C-alpha cells in the first residue's frame, strides 16, 4: 500500500523568479509532507540505502520516526552517523547514493531521503539545544585546521568527548566551502551554516578566523609551543585548475572559485558590500560539476546570459541531477560535447569569445566514463565576455611545505589512513585535503572517523 | 569576535597614512617581503597590503596605505584605538635573501628602488639586510618632495639614500630610472641585485633599465586578490611565459621575466566597477620613465 503513494513533490521558488534572486530554491517539506513522504518507505529488511550512504545513516529508522511524528527521535538516529543533516540533506548527491539504491526507484520514484533528512536537520536546528549536552572536560587540546565540513564534524565529535577544541580558519568567515563555494540559493548561510556553527560554540568549541596555518602559525608551533596534543587537517582542496589554453589570462577569465568567492563570501551581489564582481553580458562556464552549476546559476542571477560548455555528454555531467534540472529550468543553456581550445580577446585584452571544438565520445577511460575525442575541423566560436573555469581544484601545498614529516601524494593530497592518521605523529587529516575535491558527506564522515582516531591516539599516549 | 586594534595612526604625506596594528600572531611570523590582507568591516573588501614593519616583542604590524578608493578611505578614517575587522597574514613568500646564509650574504651589494607607497615595504627589507651586515643603496622616487615617505627611517638603515623627485623639489630631478643609470654609469657603482617595489609601471621601467646592465632584478607585484591564499587565482601573472599566482608563488618575482603589460591590464579588471579594489594600486605617481 505504502508504495502506491507518489513521491511527495517539494515546493520550490518559481524558476523565472528565482533566476533573479539569491533566496533558496527549494522550500523543503513541511510536517505533513514529510510524514506522507516518510510513509512511502518500505522499511526493507536489507536496506540498500544504508549501504549506499557514505556514512551509513540508519535511513529506514529515522524515516520511520518521521512517519510517527517523533522528530526528536529521528534527529537522534541521524546524529549517530551525521553531524550536518540540514546541510547534507541539501547538497548530497542522493541520486547516486541512498536514493539511487532505493528499491522503490526501480518501478517508480525513490523515497525522497535527502528532503526528509533536510526536514529533520532543519527541525533540529529550530527545536533542539545541542549545547545542552553536558560534557566533562578532559583537559586535552586539539587543533582543527579549516572550518569546512570535515573540520566542523571532527570538532563537534571531539567536543562531545570532552576535548578542548580550537578551529583555525584562514578566511574571515567560518564554514569553508559551505560559505565561499556553495551559493546562498542552495545553502542559506545565516539560516543553516551559521546555526550549525553556533551549535558547536555552545558545545565549547573555540574558533579563530584569519589564521592561515602554515603562515600565521605552523603545525609544529601548535604542537610544540601551544600545547595541542593533536591536530586535524581539514583544509580542503582550494586551488583552482586552469586549462592551460591561449588567452587564459585575458581580463574576463576567472576561476569558479574566484567568481563564487566574490559572490558568496564577499557578497558582491549586494550593493551594501564593497567587493566588485564582473559578469558582462554573456558568461560561459567551462565544466560540468556542481561548482560549474553554482557558477553558471550565480552568473544568471547577476543578469548575464549564461551557458555551460562541457566536453562530454549530458549523461556524464558530474553535477547532481537536481542542480542540472534546476539550472535548465532557470534558462541556462547547455552545450555538451564542446571543448574550448582558446579564449579570444579584443585589442584591449578583454575576452570577446571562446574558440571551441566539437567532441565525440570514444572508449571508456580509467574513470569508467567514455572519453571525449576532438572532431577534426569542427572548430567554432562562441561570443562571450566572461569565461569561468570550473575544472576542479586541488589541495593547497602550504601545509605540506611548512610541516615536518607530512607527506602528500603526486596530486598534492595528504597521505592518510582510512582513520585519518597522516605520516606525522599526532597529525590527522580528512576530507578534500586527503581525497581531492569530493563531497560534503565524505568530508564530514572523514572528520568523524578522525575524531575517533584522535581520541584513541590521545588516550594511548 | 577577534578584532585588530589600531595602536598608532600617522599621516605620512598627502593621502598616505601609517597604521600600526595589534596582531601578535602575524607579528610573530612576519618576514620581509610578505603581505597581509585587511578587511576594514563587515562590508569591506579584502585588501592586500605589503607589510611596512613588524615588531614581535610588541606584537604589532605596520601597514602604509594610500587612500584611493572606498576600502582604503574607510580604513584611513579610523583612528587610534579603533578596531579593524580582519587582519590576516603574513601571506606570500618572504624575500629570497632571508633564506641566505651569512656566508652567501657577505659582500653582496643591493640596490633598492622604491616608488610612492612602495617605499614602505622596502623598509623592512633594507632594515633586515642592515641588521645582517649587508650594504644597501636605496633610491626613493616620488612626484614631489611632499609625497616622500620613510626617508628618515630609511636613512638610518641604508648605506646611501638617493632621492629622486619628478619636479626636483628634493634630491635628484628626474625618474628613478635616470638615477639608476647615473649611479651605475657615472658613479661606477656595482650591484649584485636590484629590488624594485612601487607602481607596476615604475617596476616595468626599472626592469627595462637594469636589463641593460644585466643586473638581476626582483620586483614585488601588487596584483588583485580576493583570498590571498591560493584559492581564487585573481592574482595570476605570467613570469617567463608560465602562469603563477602572486599570492602563493610570489609576491616577489624575477622582474626581467614578468609580463608587466599583462599584469597592468589585469590590475584594471574591475576599474569600471567604480570599486576601489582595482584602483588601490593605481598610485598617482610619475616616478617612472625612460
């Protein structure tokens, strides 16, 4: 019976309206909608969704509690495995994880696990006092580098165990990629991110912004002079890649990181703020991931005609399906199987267009995706005045350069065990700094594993 | 929230102010050649500024600012005792000579060429070399005598100070480049390295001049930046045909390899936005030329 109910659709801002503002696209479920959607869950004996969740949240159990209307119990179940449900519910690629393996998805639509997780997370932010857990301080100090998903998750768990945790953040605002990268329309900063961080403050976690570990202080000093027993590195993958094609240093070519940082962190879209942003009339975003979608939708909201150029086909787009769908609804043009070969400039050195070549798909490459091959003689030009490169990012080499005994691999990622132990004693790492650019949920999971490992390490000392 | 207190404010010249900021962590780690990023308040831009001095014992860092746009003006309306929202650093790599052994430094002859507010970041470099027993000549260029800054401080730490003003109101009348030529050709001075810090256009012409004498020349680039930690890439610069990020690979580069025309064009990226991020390095100074 339960599976006869169609998936409860979620209310969203009208595409034509939201393409002109930065308010959140999706409104989320209300209580009634959440309970109805929760009632669709079959409560499988062998829940495939749990296995498909990177942190193995007991999904049927929390959904069952939603159906009963016991949101506090649902929240407690999620909290066993995830510390940021209102964030992960919004940004996880559920179609490849929990929802992608939901049995209901075979014949109809999977349970909207992400939207239900978000519902519980938001309910908990509204109704629960996270800081009310009383913790006995154990007197040990741990430093966490970076206030993104892995750092916040690690700090949260350590604080609950009684550690004296200080989080060091290089930027002036806390949240890492949640703040500088993911736009407001996908993840509200004040309503969600700031409140998650406030919860950590209530747990006793200290935060120091404007500290670039590796420059302002070093890991060696934190451990030798400031008395930190262990350090967790959650510094993410912040270095943008460029293509290395002609014209990349023309005025009007920016990394997605720069474009999004100006818009999100520096709030360049708001006239009250001093930071400028340049969108021109027509923006081309190169890339097909979530960051590319965020950049192109931001450009659209700032008034530019905005298109995506991606070298493979739509099926290979690495972005979440929901983001692609939302982008299309908002009027973003997608040019698939197209690869830029040069950026063209005017006589003053500003972008005037993009030279591209058509691609076709060949044999699968090592990533399992069919590799794009240039079609000879298919060159063409796209007129534009801004080109945004969204080609991925890699970890910042600063910590490796300034920390004795901290090893990285060929791609610049910190070498760490599954539990997060690095090659330097007492130093742990997790998230994008270890894996290269990945997802919020994986980073959060890594932060929590490392918290456990740090606890064991300090207790064994 | 952590805030950074202004412990001293002084007007150095028209529209040029010195601010000494309480920032113990930055002061403890700062070395010559590095910079900070300053954000005056919640709405402010992140403005990169080179460090003009630092005092580890006091826990203070000195910056020198020319008021050009919104952010620098806002910063200079603050007074002693006021706080600025953010002060992060030290960023970028220190000058190469701080990594040299006393053996390597011994007998090296440096010529520093400073233009406009670029004189301020020259000071800690010259001071450091002086403290390590290295002889340094310094040329300070400005449009006119009243625009000169840091002359007395510099005098105390360098071997020879030469002042060049466009109008001849003090010192040599003419561009810093003409002074370089005079020192080398007329006075027969010999240098192992030139370090030029000032407006891009001045640095460009200094490098063109020193190239004639095959004098290795280091420049400190004041590119546009947002985060200053390698994240945004706004500060991309072509050096020897390769792209570098000024914030993490610089700010000092081999001046003879820098594509200055591109660097100047890139500095103007946001000029039409009527924001100051673009204009902040657009010093009204004519201390360059051939």
